[in-house]
C-alpha cells in the first residue's frame, strides 16, 4: 500500500514537471518569435531603425501589437502580413524574394562573383609576368 502511494506521488510530481516544461517551452517559443519579429519589422517613422532599435511611440505600439497577436496564436507570416497591409512593403527589414525585390538578393551575389573572377585574373596575369 505504501508502494502505491509513493508511485502515485511520483507520478503526480513527474506530471507537474512535464506540464511545467511544456509551458516554459511554449513561452520560450513565443519570446523567440517576438524578438525575431522586432528585428525584422521596421519602424515606419524612424529612419532605418527596426522596432528593437526604436523607442518611438508608434514602435512601442507596434511591439504591443506583436505581443498581442502572438498571444492570440498568430504565426510569423500572419503578423508580418498584418503590418505589410497596414504600412506597406517598406515595413519589412528583409524584403521577400519575389518580383523586383529579388534584385536586392541577386545583384550583390553576382557582384561578389565578378570581383572574385577579376581578382583571380589579375593574380594569374601578375604571375605570368
């Protein structure tokens, strides 16, 4: 009989630890999403500042909106879409890679490749002399 009570108490303690770990994990996921979105959404009234850098009133309101939407179960894309609809594409620190925005990703990569080729040709020509 003592063995049954001890095993029941152990099970309850294990279950409480498990529930606590799950809740803490969910809280960490929400906090990580909040931090990520703060760094990826621009303040619409500040020059070149993301929400985590800005202390303006509108940035603080946007941060509160992000917290509320995360608590309501919105995912990252839904929250970004909300702000894009409200403030336009310029509110995103990293533009999506479609249409004209793809140039922002392609041009730097091509420039680096061209620079490497020119450097290689310069070094090769210098060795021949």
